[in-house]
C-alpha cells in the first residue's frame, strides 16, 4: 500500500475525530480504536465526513487487513496524540481512545 494512501487515511482519522468531538455535548468521548479506523476508512472511500452516512456504511465496508494491524494502529495513536487531548486505555481486550474537549 502506498504511503500516500496511508497518510490520506490518517488525515481522515483526524477529520472524523473532529466531527465526533463537534457532534457531542459531553466533555469526553470514548471510542474503540478499531471503530475509529473503520469510520476513517469509510470516510476516505466515500469522501464524506457526515457521521450519519459513515455510521450507516460501517457494517458493510471493511478496511483491508493490511490496515487493520498493530503497526497502523500505533500510527493512528501517534497522529491523534499530536492533534488532540487523548488518553489510550485498554478495556477488556480492546484499545480505546478517550478524547477530552
């Protein structure tokens, strides 16, 4: 996979995260890292940041396995740390990102 596609997907991670923060009223939101990747992938493929459209398509569109690996997840975490106030948590067997407004 070319680096340009990865960097564009990381941009979409940031865009989707901004939308999530904009649409919530609470001081913090928590989302699985895997779910965030799926949202970003749908956003990238459909070229939209509308959360309603993204949420509707997530069950039908799966990111390729070359993206759903620990190395790319670490890359997502790094980009999120640079752009937002976040905390990474392990709950049960999943990694969650907690965003703070």
